[in-house]
C-alpha cells in the first residue's frame, strides 16, 4: 500500500489543471475502462462460440467487468496517475484559494 501511495505522489502534477481538463481526462479514463470491459466480454462470448457453448450476454458482461477491473488498473496506469495528479493539483489550488479567503476574512493581509 505504501508503494502505491509513493507512486501516486510521484505522479506528474499539472499546475495548469482545471476542472474542465480533469473532467476530460476522467471521461477518457472511464471510456478506456468501459471499452476494455466490452472487449473482454466479446472475447468471452467469442471463445464460448468457438468451443460450441452459448454464453449469455449478462454472464459475459459480469465476467468482463471482473476481469477488466485488475487488467485496467495495470493497462491504464499512466492515465490513472495523470488523472490523480490533476485532481491533486486542482484540489491544492482550491485549498490555496480557501486559505486565502479565510485569511482575508480574519483580516490578515499576507
């Protein structure tokens, strides 16, 4: 777990990250993960057809999700780290604005 945290903190952060850019990268990451589920489910159904077994779509979809979860974490690691870095950057900027507002409300002018 500490290895995961250290690699996530070592992710490149984009200082120009905006909420819009984060939303775009999250959408791309989500689309990639969903596409992986579809591909895995299609492979399951295709292998079933080659063997002569009719695999129901729901069963193939469930196994597609279960198989794609860990595969997607590994296959799309760089994309996931980029999204995490951008989220951290946006959160840090939000925290700086919040702290600045709080200091101005207290009357501190730093």
